[in-house]
C-alpha cells in the first residue's frame, strides 16, 4: 500500500503532492514500483498536527481519487475518520476506507461502510481511550479489536471485508512500538489480515539515528521484513520499491520454511 499524502504538513512528505497532477503522477509511479493499493489522505495524523475541516479534506483528495480511478485498476483507499468524506471518496472511485480511529470517531462511518460494501481498515489507537488502555500491549490490542469488531458486526459490516492495523506510532511510546513488534506474531491469533504502517516513523529514526524522515527507508524495510515473517499481510509505506524488495526476501524465506515443513512431514 503506497502512502499518497495530499497535505501540506505530513511528517515525511508534507507539501510535495498538493497539486492534483503531481499527486496522481506520484501514485502511478508507486503502481509501477509494485503498489497494489493507493492510500489517499488529506489530513496529517502526525502528533500535534492541526485538524482540517471536512470541506478542505475533501477538496484535497476527491480530485486525486477521481483521477486515479480513471487512470488505474489499482485499489484505492481513503485515509479518513469522517463518514461524509468516506462516502464522497467511495463515490469518486475509492474501494476501501482506512479509519485511523477504528470506527470510534464518527458513528456514521459504520453505516457508510456497511451500505456501500467497501473494505475497511480498522486501526488500533490509544487516542481518546487513555483511561481504559490495558498495560500489556497485546492485551490492549485484543481488547480494542474485540470490541470494535462487535461494533462492525452489529452495524452490518462483514468480517471478510475488514483488515486490522495495530497502529504503530499512534498514541504509543517507543517501548510500546518495540514490544508490539517483538510480540507481533501473537496478533495472528485474531485470525484476521494484518496491515502495518511503520514507514519512516519516529521510533525508526530514534533507533537508526536518522533525524530526517525520508532517510528512514532502510530502517522501514527492516521492520517490513521482520513483520512479514511474523505474520503481517499488508504494508503501508512511502517507498514502495525498497519495501517490495524486502518483501520478496521475506517471502522467499517463508516459502523455504513451508518447503522444509513439507519435507519434515
């Protein structure tokens, strides 16, 4: 999944793709490099970012989504927590709603996803739920997703249309991010496809000493490899080419593991 930020203030690429033509060209290049999903967002979710109005968010992303829907067969996701924006994006040609609040911000989001038949990426976050957050990082993931999957089911969203995102970097400190990575395989017990978004995050910069976000692609690829081996299925990244290479290596190891298992049996 390629990150296409149509924002002036995203932590890594803010301001680079504000023009519709530039954003579309960037997205199509990502497809050439191997992206199978294009994730279009119009509001930065970095810590401290100023929220934008729904109208401004829509002004930024809808022309890009419409242009891409007419230019590629690649799946398109809309990165929004607003039901109104999600509906308009789906009407413009998007296929998936990527909700960073996991159906917790806008009650109408469940209805939009259910009635349109869109896919849903449900992300775990600690924002706004500090009082209920469990101390153990995996227990908190399971608690959050169990409850929000119930919300989705009661709202009419089919389970097979949902992808779970553990939310690296979202209301988590560095230790929590590393604990989540170290124990990621435990999340496969949820029996759901898992998407991860570690790309260029601060905990990678801290560990590698790379202060500039766009210098963290090698560190990102390392996390991609580790998390693929631990059971992740989808990867939301800025640099598609580097992470595709990392995934090819990880998948070769997984294939060898499978072959060894078949031989042993």
